[in-house]
C-alpha cells in the first residue's frame, strides 16, 4: 500500500467507486448539480462523489469517500479484496478531515459519508474512524451530517463512541443467512456483524428515548439520531427475496434501524465471482419498493406477494402485484375510503392519499384530472378506483398476466465491472 503518493492521486483512487454507486437502474444520480459540474477543474476534489440526500436534518450533499481501499479480507465479490491487484492507498484521519472541511468551506458539500476497507485489525480501523469523528466534532466543531460505516469485529466501546458522534452509522450485513454469507465471504461472520449492529441499534434507541424525555439536543453528539442502515448484496447468494424481506422485518421490529439498502450483485473483474451472473437491477428496485411498503404504507411482511421461488415478481411493482392478487379489496371508492385503503391503491402514495382525504371534504372530486391534481398517478390507479360509484376503467389485464416481462435480457449478455455497488450506501 502506498500511503505517500500525492494527495490528488489518493483522492482519485479513493473516490472513484462512489461515482458508479447508485440505487436502481436509473442514471439520475449521475446528474450533478450545476455548480458542481466544473468542480473538477478547481482542484483535486472530483465532483462525482458528491450526492444529494434527504435526511431528518433536511437535504444534504454528501462527500462520499473511502478512508482506504486496502483490505485484509478476501470477500469473493469485492473489488477491494486482498488478492486482487489494484493501486492501494489510504488517507490519514487528519488528511481526510482537512479535505472534507475544505470542500465544505467551498460549499461543495454539507455532509460526509465515510466508509473504508479493513487493512489489518478491525479495531485499528475503528480507532481511525473515531479519530476522524472526534477531529470533526470536538476539534473543528462540525455539527453537520456524518454517516459512517462501522466495521464488523469492533470493540463494544468503539461502537458506542462512533455511534455517539455520528448522525448515522451503518453496517454491511451482505447476506441474510450465516451459511450463505460464508460462501461469498468466508472470513466474515453474520453473528459478529449482527452483534455490532445490535449494539449500535440499542444505543440509537436509548439516545432517542433520552431526547424524547427532554435531554437537550447536542448537534456535536447526535447519537445516531438519523437511525441505522444496513446493506445486503442481492443475488450473490441463493437467498430469496422472501428470506431477505423476512430478515429485514425481523431487524426493523427491534427499533433504531431507519432502512435497509439492497445492492444488486454484479461480477467484478478478477474476482472468484467474475463468471457469476449479475442480478437484475430491477430486483434491487423491487426490494426497495417492498421496503417502502413495509415502512411507510402499513403493509405487513406476510402480505408481500412472492413468486414460486420466493422472489418478488419483476413484471409489476410489489403494490400492484399485491393489488392484482386481491381483487376482493377493489375497487376502492375515492369519496369514502379511509387513508389506509387509499394508500394501498397502485399509483397512490402516502402524500396523495393524505391530500385526497383532506380535499374530498372541501371540494367535489369529479374526474381523473382532479385526482391527478392531487398527485395520483391515474394511469396506474384508475382501474382500482371508483368515484361516486363509477368505475374509470378495468384493471390492466396485460399487467396481471405478466405480458410485459421485465428484464427479459437478463443473463443474455455477461458484463464484468471494476466497481461493486453498495460500497457507498
Ligand atoms: S467487502 Fe469489505 S471486508 Fe470484504 S473485501 Fe471488500 S472491503 Fe474488505
């Protein structure tokens, strides 16, 4: 590992992965805010690693960076694995803090997303992460958003210190079962990761309870108030979506976890999984949509509809799949249905359902155009609704029969990549 290379070269290496890591199949995340488009010309900080994010503290643009891309682990799917040849470097905590504060001063970012490989002992890496946090919070009095990825195998006191200083902490679980994790990451233990996650999660819950009881808020010691996140690699193991959703639900039930991240596996050049097929990006999207149903739409895990193999059907989003499987619940009458029924209609999100409930008491809703004005996606919702007892149209039977096979191309071509998704989630 070359720790003495010029800073600009270090940044090139440690930030390049972030530019290619975004959820789902869309390319929106690559579009930079106008003022960042020429940031590359200004200095070593490349703009690709900066990403807009909505958080509890409002909108933040995160500078996403690796502390080091060196790693002693040899996970089969990872581009940073020990046996893979690539330029390796690291930023010392002081260097990293200086770079971030300079970018922050120039207005390029308002928060930090920090992740890292694990060269040597996890406890040493955790010490360095804690040093970064302490420099930011204690020495430089930085009170903004900081998301840090913990490394598995840390000491309990380290987990508590990191969680106390970060706005959000996260942990990569990678797989929902210990045995499947062992197939792709033989040196990792799901039990160890879950233990670390549980310790941080309990602290988040504790800190929130103390705040709710009136403890004055200290922005320099937020205690993970934005909640934890966890990440799974999807399709690298035979685990079904049903198993993933079950694990996520089990972990949510304990509190303190904000949401899960799902990263569709894609094969990385010069790794043992180079020849393994990529998971469809749409599978990742369907898992995120299901996660929303569980967290924001009042769905229970036992209501999610899976196919015969225990996976989410790709042809329709999971709410439409559920609606098509439950004709007895439709049509829903716009004028009288409670919020809980409206929000289960495909094309009606929580915002539109709330507006419908509020507006129908004040004005007379007459047409699809009125519903559109309230945020209803009528092309999807119309078949599932009545207005004053009148149906708009039939359910789209072509959708029900799955005529539109999603990702029909999956598996037809085999691409390999240099960057794995999920590093910066
Ligand atoms: S997944 Fe994490 S621990 Fe495993 S090789 Fe990659 S960086 Fe190292």
